[in-house]
């Protein structure tokens, strides 16, 4: 689901000056970068059956094709602000995009699943730098606050467009060859790099790096994702699964300790103690579990169990993804008129109900009914998320706004990664795909409902 990502560098003051032509080039480069990073999160799903036929690997391998990208995106997002500050927004954006383009080419040329998954991990690392750095590039290119606000709005729309185009683009490109979904990133990325070359140099700022926290975050997220995926393939009792979960249980407290006691934590302890931050992160996590988990499951189900082509499966998501842009605007209007809790609670309730209905419909229901029932899931999340983000940024101190947004978006990416891992495991472990699908959707509905209950605390959280 589309959403903005912000880091410390995006809100820090900057003295760089940019010519009008340079501003336009910076804007175009940022839009292309944001679009293709968001596109890549969803373009893969509908091509998974074709990738499986081409490279093998079973369900666990296909899960890693999706989660390799999302996992690194989530794990490295929090430290991307420090990297951007330290080397400069322009250089960080260029380096991250170059890594992403090179990894995309390797994905397209991958001779086996192991190489594809490894390249997807590198893609995710590049994306973790590009997305927040693109916002920092816009911040530098538009020093005037009014023009910058308009630019950021367009930047957010680029993310929405990438999310909406992902399933359809995947279906279209896979008609020729599934490898095209990765090769398409190369010319787009190169165009963004050429535009970036016309922008002004960025200012560098001292930015200490939290090595302990970053390593612990990667280990914790990677271990729990690995454990969930392998549990579906091998069973929860296998030694490698138990070791993975044990490693995650150790790495998690190490991360929290590093943030509480470290000299330069990625996430300030007072932000972790904020009830507003915790509720917003929980809501973002639940929204992405429902949204990305549903897209992953139905991308497989519509092709493997309903006989749809990759293109038809991609088109099945169009009504839901297109509607999200319109619903996001309604969220802002409702928040102004009734307060932010109304769109948050309403959106989460609609999303939870949509997931529950999808999980309970009979196996024989027509495909068009499934397409219609997906709409409340996407619409509900799009109604809730903008108000969750706005409330969070309104309640945290201005100097913490960037990192607070980074924590929210990292929790969202983590939710998407764990949804693919856990739901894929449930589908693989179930005797029938539909049984695993039903269990996964109902579990997601329950999680979103729990987030709805937690969101009722948002008014009380305003003072925290």
C-alpha cells in the first residue's frame, strides 16, 4: 500500500541552492526513484507462479523472492537517514539507485533461485536508501515551504502510482517473460541517474551510525522471517527453525538495549516509550499484514486454483489499488471534519471486515466477487493510514518527525514481510490451499481488529 517514508535528513535544514532547471531535474529523479521502488514491492507477486516454473524452489523459495526485498527494506530503513546525512542526499540517492539498478539486472539474469533471492536482498538494501534520500533531494531542491509541500504531495502520488501499477505491470510484462519485471527497472533507474547528474551537490552533515542497533535489527528481522518461512516448508520442530526463532529472541532485546543505552541510537528511547508511536506502529504493521498478505495469497490463488493468467490476476487488483488514491483524499477531509480517530477507526474496521468476509466466502464464489471483496481491504487501509501518519507527526516533537515516520514505515515493511512469511507457511502446511488461505485471512482480520482497539487509545496518546 502506498505511503510516504521520511527520515531525519528530510526535515533537517539545508543551505544548498538549486537552479529552476535543477529543481525540475531533482523532482523528476525523485519521482522516478520512488515510483520504481514502490512498483518493485508489488510487481513480483503475480509472476510468482511463472518464476516457480522457471527456477523451481517451491513455496518457500517464492516467499523469499518477495521477502528478500521487503526484509532488507524494513531492516535498513531506520539507518538510511544517517547515511543520507553523512554522505549527502544526492550522493546517497545516486548510490542507492545504482545498487538497485545493478541488482535488478542480476535478478533478470538469475540462473537459479538462490541468485535471484540474493539479488532481491541487494535490491531491498538499495531501495531502503533511495526512498528516504529521494525525499531529502526534494527538500534541498525546494527551499520554499509552499513549493516543497506541493512537491512532497506529488512525490507521495508517485508512490501510490507505483503501488497501483505493480500487479498490472507484472501481469503485462510476464506475458513476454517474467524476467522483464526486473529488466524494466534498468532504463528507468538510468534515466533517474541522468536527471540526478543535473542537480546541485548536497551538503554533508555529521551523522553517527548505530552499528549495534542496525546489525541487531537485521538479525532479528531476518531470523524471524527465515523461521516463519522454513517452518512452513520443514515444520516448526526442525532445529534450523528453532535456532532462527531463538536468534530473533536474542537480537530483539539487543536492539532495544542499544537504543536505550547507546550513544547514538537509531531510535531515541523517548520515541519508543511514546504511546502514540507504539499505537501508530502497531496500526501500520497490521495494515500491511492485511494488504500485502492478501495480495501475495490471491496472486497465487487466482492463478493456481482459479486458472487465471498472470495478466488477468494483475487486473483483478486494479479496482482495489486505483481506489486507494481517492480514499486517501477522503481520509484527510474526514480527519479535518471529525478528528483523526474517525478515519483511523473506521478504516481499520472496514479493512478487518473485508478480510474476514474474504476468508469466509465459499470456494465456489465467482472471481468477480472476490475482486469486489478486495476493495474494502484496500480502501480501509488507505482510509486509516494517512490519518495515522498525520496524527503521529502532529504529536511528536518537530526534531523527531523524520525518525518517527521512519519507525512507522519500517513497521509497515516488517508487517508485509512477516505476512508473506507466515501466510505462505500456513498455505504450504495446509492440506488444501483454500484452507491455508482462509486461516491466513481470518488471522489478518483479527490482527487488524486488535489494531482497531489499540487505535481507540490515540486520543489519550495525544498527551504522550
